C-alpha cells in the first residue's frame, strides 16, 4: 500500500507510535438491525486493553455468523 491510498488521512502514520494511532470515533449505521446490534461493542473497544480486543472481535464475528444463519432459514 502506498501513502496515496488514503490521501484524506490527516495523520502521517509514519510519525505515530502504535499507542498514539487515531481511533475511529464511531461506526456508521448499516441500516440492518442485526448488524448494527452486533457492531455495538465496537463503540467502547478503544477504552479496553488491547488484550481484550480479540475476544470482542470474536463475539462480533459469532453474532454476525448467527445472523447470517438465521437468514438462511
């Protein structure tokens, strides 16, 4: 990936330490209630220790997969 792939980025990530990297403020609603509900835990993830992030991501993944399984029935 080149630096031109995201020209709208106001932060030069080459000068940012990983712990100082900008975090998205929120996620945009998708319009799908099940998806929006599954993504809700992302709103507070930046305040959690990084070691806990993988568990949150796994829960989100499982919730999205369950929603897809329900749709197929």
